[in-house]
C-alpha cells in the first residue's frame, strides 16, 4: 500500500496498541498540526502482542512510576467515553477488579512484598499486605502450607477491555487524518553526521521523508532500531497461555494469582486462564509462534493443581503462544529519543506490561513530539540514556 504523501512530520513504525495510542494522542493535541503516517506490516494484527495479550492491568509494581502509569491507564478505561469525546456511540469498557494476588514462600520475598505495598499505598494504590491466615480466610481454596504472606489489590486491578481502546484509537486517529498503510520499513537513512533521520524506505520502494520516527514495532523493535544503526537490549520471549475448564469450579472469582513457581492463573468468565515463562526463557525468532504444549504437563498444570487442589480435574479448551518484547537490561520500557539521533523515538521493551501502559506511554510520546518535554507524568526514567550507560532501572514485579 502506497502512502498518499512523500513527506510526513511523524512516521510511526507499528500500528498496534502502542503505535495507535501514540497516533491518537498526537492527532487530538491542539498544538500538533503535522501529518502522521503509521506503517504496519500486518494490519490483521494476528500475531501482535495486542491480539495475544491476556489484557490485564495492575498497580502492583516495584517502581512508583509504573504504579502511576497504571493509575492513568485505569482512569482512562473508566472515563473512556469522556477521553474519546463523549459521542453516544462510544462503548464503555470495564475493569473486572478481581485483583492480583502475589504469594511469597520465603521471608525475603514476603519482606519485598511488604515494602512494595507501602510504596504502592503511598502512591494511592489499594494494595493490602496479607498474612497467610488472612489469605486463607478470603480465598479458602488455596493450598498455603508453603506460603508466608501475600499482596492483593481489589481497586482498578484485574482484567480490562483493552481491545476496545485499540479499536477506537485507530478509528478516531484515522478520522483525524492519521494515515495507516499496510507496508514495512526496510531501511532508515540519516544525514551525513548521523545525528538525524531523514527518511524511511518502504518495502514497496517508496522513500518517505520524515521529521520524527517512532519505533512502536513490538518484538521487532531491536530490528527496526538496527536499521538506524542503533542497538537496544530487547528480544522476543515466548509465553504460552492456556484456557481451562474445571470439573469443580471455584465459588468466587480467582484473583490473578502469581505462584512462587512463576505460574499465574486467574478467572476468565466461567473458565480460567493460566500461563508462565518456560524454564529456558531465551530469545526466540519473532516469527516463532509454535505451541509449547510440554510446558502444560511439566510445569503449568502441576503448579495450578498444587496451589488449588480443587483444580486437579481440569481440561484445556484453548491455548496460544505470544511474545513479550523483553528488555533484558531491566524489564522496563525504553521511551523517548535517542541521545544522538534526536528524532528517533523509542517505545520498546515493555516486558509484558505494554498493553496496560499504552495510554500513558502514548500520551507521553505525544507530549515529547509536540512540546519537547513531558507535560503530565515524568517518564524520563525510561529514557534511552540509561541503556547507553548500562544503568538498569529495574522493575522486579515482572510476570
């Protein structure tokens, strides 16, 4: 698909959740008057993390800025119709706040959860630190012999209808003049001293001049950065998700439970969802979505049945493989401009929490592009400069 113009003020590479959030926030800014092109290699989004996500939102992070990012995300979901202009045909997505339940089986992890809870509560989150007895009283189906304590939050934490946000961001961005093309960026050209991107070359052959390039290409983020001669520590990591039916369903909603084994599980309507990282969590090819069914028998089901004995008799009814764009340095996003190539913007390395962070990150990138600075949340801890200095900004609460 050929773009209508030969030059754009902003070229966004990748039109999924983060790319469309950025496009929408830019298009609605009264102070941004430029032309925006979104280049998407697969407009079906069949294998995009946006389509394969578990669509969860949480306040339980180890870094305060991530708590604030999720708080804005929750506010955006709850006030979606207002943010999107209040038109009567707009749907109202919901947050099913069954919460996350982090379980600690060591004193060190319990102490970390307690410290995290204090920080989260100080920033307005509803997280509660719970003893083993308190957990057992609230959720008697857990087997807690090895558990010391846990953290739980029933405020704006659980599942949200992120697909609604994505759909309407695209729709309204297009209405406001954002151009989406089915194409692929295969080359990026800089000026003679390498300080500025001048153009991108599309697979169809067109050379498009641009003012700013935004890398929103998910697990292909490092490949796109490499086109500009830039290296980032981001790689695709495979994650399997399983939906199962239980012979003996629970009598209440199952929080998104993070077992000490690394396996997580939660309610999914009348069914249940579970998954977890493989023991060999190494990089995969960005095209590798082959299922890893052995992980069910060897890791996932044993952990599920151990934590909830009522789930000894369960049946898998669906499963799929998705990818994290995993930042191996510190499991946090890389956001904002390169230190030398100032008009190359990163939006990469979210390590599994990009979907829930997309409202704040799209808004932040829009502010950077329009004003040259963050106007709402200060997202500078995610800057590329820390990558260059090899100074991790570590997020410990990665699932």
